[in-house]
C-alpha cells in the first residue's frame, strides 16, 4: 500500500538547507496499523506529507496504492488525496465554515447526495464526540476539538488509508483513549492506519508495529 | 454538484463585498448605455425602413401623351432595371389631387386660366434600387428618356437619416465598450480579492482532494453572476425609462419620423445584452484562475 525507497527530503530556507528525512526506506501493507514515532522535529510530518503528495521527496521514490507519486498528474493528485483521510497536525479547518460544513465539504466535492451527506457527517461527528459542536466555527473550538473535527473529516469518506498526525496532541487522557479507540475501530473496519505521535508511551500502549525516526533517519522498525 | 458550486460562488460573491457591487454597477451602466443607444437606433432604423418603402421618383413629362402613348411609355419605364412599379398621372388627375390636397381652398384652382400641372410618371424603385447609389443611378437612367422633362426625388434625406442611425449605433457601441472595459477590470479586481481572501481555504481544499474545477468553477460562476445581475438591472432601468419616456415622446416622434410608437428593444438585442453581461463577468472570473500548486 505504501512504499518508500531511499527517500530523502531537504527543505531549503533561503540559502540554508534543512534535512528533514534521510535515506528512508519502508513498506506498509494493506490492513496494517503502524505507529510512526520520534521526537519533535524528527521528520514525522514531513514523511506523512510525502504520502499525500503535499510535497515531493528531494531524492528517492514514494509509492502509494501502487502509484509512483513523483509521476502523478495534477488531476490524479486530487484523486489520490480523496482516497486518503488525513488528520492534520494543525487541523486545517476551513475558517469561515462550521464544523458540520467542514466535514461535509469533502463529501460535497465528491458529489455525494445531500441526504446521505447529513447522515454521514453526523455519524462521523458522533464517532469523535463532536455532535454538539456541529454548528461551531473553527475559531470557537479548543485545539483538541479542532483536531477531532479534522479526524471526523478524515474518516467521513471511509478512506482505504488514514494518516493521523498527532491526533491526540492536545487532548486529555480520557479523550486520548477515545481517539485511539476510534482509530482502532476504523482500522478494524479495514482501513490501513498510519499514526504519527511524539508520545512514545502511546506507541507502547498500542502494541502495534512501530517505526521510529531520529533526525530524519528510520532507526527502528519493530512489532 | 451544481447546487454546491452555486453555493460556493455566492459565498465568493459575498466575500468580494463592495468591489463586487462596484463591478455590478459598472456592468449595469455599460449595458444600459449600450441598450439605450440600441433602442434609439432600432427605432430610427424602423423609421428609415418605412420611409424607404415610401420613396418615389417622379418623372415629369414634357407634354401630356395620348392615352396609347402613355400606355407604351409606362411599359417602357416598367422595363427599366431597378423599377418596381410605374403609375401614370395625367394633367387632369394631377389637378384633381391638388384640389383634394387644398380642401376648402380648392376654389383657387378654379381661378387658374389653364392647368399648370405637368403629366408625370410615379416610379416606385425596386428594393435593390432603394439605396442612395441605386436611387441616383435610377434617376440618371430615367433622365435619359426623351419624354422626360425633369426627374425628382431620390430619397437622399432618408439616407441621411440612415447615416444618423448608424452613427448612433457606433457611438452607443463606443461608450458601451469603454464602460464594459472598466466593468471587466472591476470584475477582475473583485475576483482577485476573492482569490486572495480564500487563499488559505483553497490550499486546504486541495489538500482534502478538491479538483481544480471545484476550485475555479465557483470563481467563474460568481463572475458570471455579477454580469447577469448587472444585465438584469440594466434591462430593468431600460424598461422603466422606456415606459416613462416613450408615451411623452411618441407625439413628437410620430410627426417627425412618422413612427406610431417608440418600440422597446427587440428580443434579439435583449438576449445580446444578457449574454454580453454574462460574458463580461464570466471572462473576468475566468481570467483570474488560481495558480496551480507545484
Ligand atoms: N516547510 C518547512 N520548511 C523548512 N523546514 C521545515 C519545514 N517543515 C519542516 N521543517 C523542518 O524539518 C524537520 C522535520 O520537521 P517535521 O517533519 O515537522 O518533524 P515532526 O513532525 O517529527 O515534528 C524539522 O527540523 C523542521 O524544522
Ligand atoms: Mg509534526
């Protein structure tokens, strides 16, 4: 489902080169639940961004669903992103739309019938425990709520692949457990899940395959 | 999907706010100017067409021919190219119509020692000869008749009217184009503002898999909406002005131009105005498409 072959990523900030990933190779099969861990700045977000083709690697190849992302045409990029649910680290909610509209948006661009949209959006909001906040705007949400809205948007399309970037980053323990439970349910429903987190204890608690990044290098792949 | 796109377009339109309002006002002005001149020129054109039909060339004869001669002459003139019809008017007939024209003053005619009016041929030019050149050529041809004394009436003034009408259309088009250019630039500005205001949103939309069409179709639509709203407002203004002014102007128009009424724009022009509006707005929205990501 996912294959990285000797992938490196170097950001250029003016004349400064910031290495974010160095020579990373890995493979994630369909139906796996993978935890991507490492300290802040280790390159987790960068790796996920390469998977939904938000950016291209400086070196190496990225393959998702059997497509070489470096060779993907523009309109195929949109199609790729529609089959991947992403929980963004910074939520990335549309600012002038309510939580409901934000989640509904990804269904509307698919041309889903309106009646079905209402049903599915409320299902997704119930799963993340945000039903009561459906009419709130992003600015009115706590960071944790924003992240849950982002998760609801990511799962509402029931994508074959879910990428979650620090989805528990700003949550208390109870909420954390709930989100992890949600991810596990989605995974049990057949979705491949990649969860990025800097909280190493989460990786241990989940008892799933864990990839550890350190300064952009893949240093451990276990479980 | 269409409902979704229209919803997004309306959202964009609201975002452009006052600039969109300016764009709509400018579109309204340019289309109203264009439509106003069209309206005047369409009515002048009707007048020209009416007068063209009435253009007659009179061939005054040197002497009154005998009935048989007259019949032969009519047939001869009938055969001249560019002639649609010929009517022979004898001296007596001419006098009779003069008497009729004078009405109660007809007694003046009775005091005349002799009938001073010449016999004449009233020639109706064929449609092809009803142009200035055609009429002039026909007059020349008729002047070569040995029986002809003088040939009168070429419909020159009708042609001058026609020139005025064309001038009016051109002026209208000129003013319309200048205003339309301003309107177009304003639509472009409004769309650029929208694009700027929703930059972050566009970015997020792309990340969650919105196609480029979903991103720029609303922009195109909001531009088209500006144009359509402007066109509808311009038409409303034209209808209102026409229904207010036309009844007051009609007596004057009927005396000077011989038109019974001032007609509103024909449906083709109404349609053209609406399409021009939609096109102006649509193009403005289309030109400012968001750039693609790398
Ligand atoms: N857009 C960017 N431009 C420049 N440097 C970046 C950018 N994004 C991330 N980096 C740098 O790349 C490295 C990896 O960052 P990131 O992938 O966000 O790590 P993580 O998600 O594990 O915290 C960091 O040193 C970070 O500062
Ligand atoms: Mg990160």
